[in-house]
């Protein structure tokens, strides 16, 4: 059995143990970590670190950033558990918040997603709530996961794959103040490349949706970079605070 398949097989057995002990949804990640032989501790960490896995006193300990939200901490715990399921497991591992894209880290993220948001249960809940942007929030609440984790799972599980999910924000860490694309999650059949940093400033309906905090769901003509034409547009606007200032951050689901 290849190492990838073996890691997922181990993850499946771990989940079987979790439910065998009476576990339920949302997944209790500290309980799952305990079953995997890992204790979890919150810790002051550098801003670019979400988690760290070490051996302390002969036992595995997963540190999670004390400043991260419970939802982000959940994914970090799942990610650290995933490292222990690998044949390549090294007892010291870090999870960065962004910028780490090597194959091992991406595989750990895949497994973490399956531990926190099992695909079979996600598909059941998706059928209940509907394949639309409005379902992201109830799904995030059900799985106690971040909207970002839900968006990635949605991209993998949605029946209609002629779509792209855009994360939008006006928080850039610079003097920029416009709403722009922070990342794009293309579904399987979406074939248009969308770069990060692309401003949506010319699309007044999208701007109004985010600044007025009013979701929209309608067909409209887009002229967004090379995305030109008639599309079904769904927005999920939200806001967050950073250093005492209020910023916009949300999602746009575009369907061909």
C-alpha cells in the first residue's frame, strides 16, 4: 500500500476508534488527539505559526497558537494528528499559517480536512443545507470549523464543479484599502486562472454586498479580469477586527 493510501487508512481507523468511544459531531479534536496518543496545549507562538508537534517527557504534545480561533485550532490539531499517520513522521513539526506548500504539508492538510470534516457527513449536511454560499456558515457551525476549511471541503464535495470560490478581503497588511482576491479555490471543471490580489473595485454590486454586509445570489454580467460574461454570483460577506480596526473578509461563489 502506498504511503498516501496508508495514511488515509490509518486516519479512517482512528475515526472508527473515536466513534467507538462514543464520539459525535462536531469532532472533539482534543479527544481525537488523545486517542492518537497526543496531548494538546495552547501556547504563545510566533504570529506565522499555528501549531507545533514535539516529544516532551517521552510523550507527544501538540502546541496550538493561543491567539488562534477555536476553529483554526481544531484544524491545527487535526493537521498535527495527520503528521503522526505518515511513514515520514518526524517528532518535530510546525504548521505555518500560510506559505507552506510542500507535498507532505498539503497531504497533512487533506487528511486534517477529513478528520475534522469527514466527506460522507459533509455531503449529508450539504444536501440538507444546499450547494450554495449561504450554506458555508451553518456547515462551519456544525463541524466547528473555519469558513476557509468549509470552502475547501465544498470545492472537493460539491456536485456542480463548474465553479470557483474567491476569498475577498480589504485587509492587505499594506496601505491598500480596496477589496481584492486573497485566494481562489477552483473546482474541478473551472478552467480560468484567477490571480491573487486582483481588485474587484469595478464591480459595484459586489462592493455594495461586502460593505453593506448584504449577501446576494443572482445572475449578473462580470467584467473581472479575464472573467467576462454572465455568471451566477453568490456572496458571503463578513467582517473581522485587527488591531482595533474593522475589515471585510468573505467569499464569492461563481458558477458558470
